[in-house]
C-alpha cells in the first residue's frame, strides 16, 4: 500500500467519525432550551461572558471559535447551524468533511469494496442537495437523524465487507482517534456553570437538562443510567465519559480500540517497523496516563485541565501517526 | 391581544364553556399568544405536513397502545391520537395546582397508613368503616405492615378538570398503577422536534429531571437503606395495553423490565433469574394490579405474578411500589372523603376541591340522584377506565333507566357527581381548530422529596361534545406546558 493510500484511509475514518459527531452534538443542543432563557430568569447564575450560550459552546466543541468569529458577527442559531453544517469555507463543516471523505475514497476506489464508494458518494450528493437548510420547513431532528443514518451505513458496510487487513486498520485508527478527540472536546465544552455543581433543588433543575444533553450527544444517556442510576452530576458524567471500559464512545474505550488497530497494522519495511513500534509506545503512554488518573483529579478538575491535557496528548498522537506513516509531517485538518 | 379572526378559528365557539385559549370576548389569553400566532399563520399544507411527520414518527417509535374488544379476534394497535396544539398553564396557576397536589397526596398517604395501622380516622368517625372493609381494594394482608419510609404511593396520577369559570377540581385519584408517563414524555420530545422555535422561545418548564426524581424515589425504598439497590419494573408482558409505557420507563430509568416468570422466590427473598445466575431484587416497581402480584396471597390462578412475593415483602426483603392495597384510597366512594382527610391529617383546608359528589349508599343522596340522573354522571366504584359509566346529559332514556335499576339493586357500587362543564381547548382537526373537552392528569412522585411533574398529561375527548378522555375510549393527548416566568 502506498503511503498516500494509508493517509487517505486514515482520514476517511476520521472524517466520517467527525461528521457523525457533529450531527449528534448539534442535534442535541438544537433541542436543548437555551440557557439564555435561564439567564434571563436567574441572572445571578449566568452572569458574565459565559452567557454566550449553547451556540458558542457548539462552536467550541467543534473546535473553531476563532475561525467562526472571523466570518460571523454573533453566535446565533442560524449562523452557527449553517457554519457547522453547510459552510464550505469552514474546513470542519459537515459538508466539507463528507466531501473530503468522498475525495479520499475516490482515490482508492479500485482498492475498496464498491459499496463503500456508493455510500460515501450517496451521502455527499444528498448533503449537497440540501444547499440551504430551512429548519422552519424541515425538522432539524430528521435532518440530523438522516446524517447519523448515513454514517451508520458507512460503518456497517466497512464492518461487514472489508477484509481485516491494513486498509481496515487504517480506517479504524482514524475513526477511534477522532472519537477520542471528539469526546474530549465535548467535555471541554461543558459549561463551567454546570461543572461548578452547587446544591439546592433550583440549581439542580437548571443544570440537569444541560448535563443530560451532554450524555445524549454521545448516545450515552441509557448506558449512563445503568451504571450511575439517578446520580446525574457533572463529576459522574466526566468519569463515565473518560473512564468507562464498556461504553464505545468513552475516551478509554476509543483509545484502547485505536491501540488494537494500531497494533494490527502489518509492515514489511524495517525502518517503518521501528517507527511503528515508537508510535505504539506513544499510544501506550497515553493509555497509561488514563489508567493512572485518580477520581479525585477528575472531580476537582474545575478548570478542565485533565481533559485539556488528554486532548493535547491525543493531538500529538495524531501528528506522530501522520509523521510515521505518511512522512508528510503535518496534519491536513 | 389578538382576536380570533383568522380562518382556522372563524367558526370557533368559545362562549358556553371555559376555553383554555380564548376568553369570553374571543380574545386570545396572554399566555397563549405565541401558540395562537404560530398556528393561525400556518398554511393548510404546512399543517398537513406536520401531521404526516408526526404520524410517521409515532409509528417508527412504536408509540402505540393496544385496544382489546370482545368481538374481534385480533387486538388493534393504535397510535395514540396526539394533538400538536399544546395546552398551556401559566406559572401562577401551576404553583397553586402543585401545592394542592402535594397536599392531597400527603393526606392520601397518611390515610392509607392509618387504615392499615391504627385506623384512627374510622374510630373518630370521619370515614365510615363500611367504606374500608367493603372495599374491593382493601388488602387485609397489609395490616400492621411497615412500608419503607412510610411511602405507600411512589407514583400517583391525579386527574383534574376545570368548570365553566375555569376553576380546577379533582376528578379522581389514581393511586395503584397510574399510567401516561410515556405519552407525556414522548409528547414533549415530538413537540420540541416538530416546533423547535415555538418550544424554545416559550420558556417551558423542564420535565426531564422528573424522571431522575422518579428513579431516586424508587431507590429510596430499598430495604435497610441499601446504597445501590437493584430495581425492576414488573410488567404483565408484551400483550398489556400499556406495554410501550413499561419499556419506556425501564429504558429511561435504566431499570430492568421483567415479567413474573423471570423472578423467583427463595428464602424470603426475590431473585431475578438471568444468564449470570440469581440476582437479588431490592425494589419492584410493579405495573401489575394487586390481585395478580402473588398467586399464593391473592388470585390463585394468576400466572403473571411471583409465588411467594408477599412473603418476601412481609419479611422486609423487597419493596413494592406502589405498595399493595393503595387502591383502598382511590376508590370512587372513598374519593368523596378526601377533603375530610386533608382536614383530619394535616389540619389544613383543601387547596384543590372535589367535584360535588353524592354517595348513593346514603338514602337521601340516592333519592336525589335517582330523580336527577339526566343531569348527573354516575360512576361505578369498583371499576376504572371509563367502561361502567353513565353520563346523564348524553344518555338515552333507556340507558338512564338501566342505570337506575342497577343503582337500586346495589347502591353501594355507585356514586353520582354533578356534570361538570369540562373546559375546552382547541385541537387541530383536518386543518381547522376545533374546541374539544380536556382534562389534566398530573403526576406526583414521592420519595425523599415530593415532586409534581411540571404540566402533566392533557387528555382530550376527540369526539364532538364528548366528555370521555380515556385512551381506551378514543381520547387523545396534548403536550402540556407550564411556562416559566
């Protein structure tokens, strides 16, 4: 396999995962009552610049606040939704992610199962048709639901027909690395208000819908219930999203699965094998970092330093991955 | 204030009953302005599209109930008719309802505790002994039994109606296995998906945390204060008409959905039989009537329950929510005494009033009622669900005569109530807003805190003029919004 093929596969995995993640996050927040409403009724709880509300945090979670501000004047629903879904000038928008994935599949068409092209192409064409989303006409829920279906279709095709060889492992490495990053980003975007906890029924009532939205954005609501029952709190959610060994969107699970696929890659070139071993060690370090986390560190982490450090380490792993296998030395998104 | 001059409302009559949306002058009530503006501006094709999406979503999610009728071989699976014009309750109104609910449920719980212990209220002559021992839902097995936290009803459903002046009255208390939670929650999520703008700008009180409170309440029942109790929802099975609701609640609360055959009794404990072996059950949220819970204690031929369950319960090794025997307080005859209970146990005046009720076992009240049947509503005291009921103003002479006979034969089985002019709320029928009668089932959850789910379930009688809102009798539902200030 050519280096550039490996890179393309890796990014196919990443882009499709990113698209799914975007859709989940926006959908849940879209239907969350704005904290602006609460801000109006409880100004003492929502003072200061954090009243930037959910739209600002969606942009945060998708990692591009500076870029957003250079294009748009304010954080409002229609601008943010457009920016993260259909804005072709945003390198991270849904349509751009899917377009990149499609472009990459195209360069590998003869090597990949034909169903994979059909799905990716169909997805892109469908999304392109949307052109402009008028949510007053169309249900936002249906739109994002459809996106999740497309990405599920893509994953289903990979799962059921791809030979378990390097091609497969590269796609999966991309997918799970992206997932690790995304879950960490979601945690970074948790409102510091809800993190501050506080007691009293009134405060709990204000924060609850928001915490629930965080869980729902990763489809973790039902799984969380099974392990934490009625203990819906900021700390429990952070613990669950980072450390759960069974929930497939937790940082722990995503990182370990990525590691398995990383080890699955088979190489003939001796020099490359040395580099491969190095990056496996790199991933091992990150796993160890996670394994050594004390619950105390998580629960006292009001500044979200833990998830920030993990996010940085994950990003470095991504760069190391690119340097090892693609020898380009830079990441293209 | 806008007037109801738009086409969808043109033939709307808001004079003879209290209307939730319009006042007597046909002006839109202030808390309905946003909703009225939206729906009166929507074009017929837009309304049709929303309706189609709604139906589609309900079928996809399997939000259905099963209808059994004697003369048909296969039961019908129906989506519950959901009307997308929300019922809106302003904050100040809701706060008074909420206080009234908490007060009522507190008194009812005290009553049940009293009945199964000292029986003070009977000794003091406030409630006649006959009301209790003659009551089909009285469970002697519960006498002297301590229930965890003294909480008999974890979940109660109180039905409210409004008269022509808009005053709220309690129509009935559902204290055994009240249903409707799932329609309330699904209704809300459908509304927020179909009309996100309206929903998001309306400042609707959140209901999601209530599910957490529900779960906390169940957990608080765990025997000997166990910290991480194992909770199951006991369902009669997939053929039950409310099965969708059982799956919904189990899923949302992360508790196990089980049938009687999944549970075993051993050494005065209840265990769940699963692939990993036996696991002790601490709390059972049952959606099964008392008489089916345990064939050894109650109905011997029942296959739905768990033989030995009551033994384990008596031994204090498992909690049951709601406790067996709560039906003694939601009987329609006992209902008439609830205001007295509130005064007796809490030394407070009732915040919410009962519908004026005649107890037909009493001679004078019976004679008055028999003479005025065409103006009254007659209800059987031992049945629920709206099957055994006479609505005087809507009944034929023949039906009235038949009921009069039945009352004379067995007067203790019936009560009569003044026919209330139930309030009306607009529903969308074929693209036209049409007034229909509504009630409100409000849900009270009791654990370490007493919590009323903001809003509750508005039920609609979809047939013109009908006052029957039960889903088994062709009623529909609406999402109910309590507005924050």
